[in-house]
């Protein structure tokens, strides 16, 4: 939990120092992941539950693979900027 809180502090420092909009989306995503880790760790300290080997604490509590959903959502978030950067825009497609 302390590692997640330290990472959140570092994310805040990076966003403050970078002062760029490009950093905001990845920083927000990483902050969401670290907040989730801190909350699950705190809940585990209050009332522990069984965690099988190779499974994260949060996934074991929910009996669902959270990492798979995270990867899918991250891919969807990154799809739009990549499409804008590397895809054809409408005026080029008409020519």
C-alpha cells in the first residue's frame, strides 16, 4: 500500500513538472491503477481473504481478472490518439 501511495505522489510530481497535456491521460490511468492497489491493500489489512498463488489481491477478492479488463480499457483509450496520428483524415481519403 505504501508503494502505491509513493507512486501516486511521484505521478503528481511528474504531472506538475511536465506541465503538458500529453502526460495527463497516461498519468490519470496510472493513478487509477495505483489507487486501486492502495484500496485493495488497505481492505486486505482490515479483513484478509484467500489469495491463490499467481493472483493479485484485488482479482482474488472479486474472483475476476482485473488485469484483462485494464488492458482492454487501456487499448480503447489509446486507439483514438493513434488513429488520429497515423490514420487517414477525411480530406486525404477523398483524393
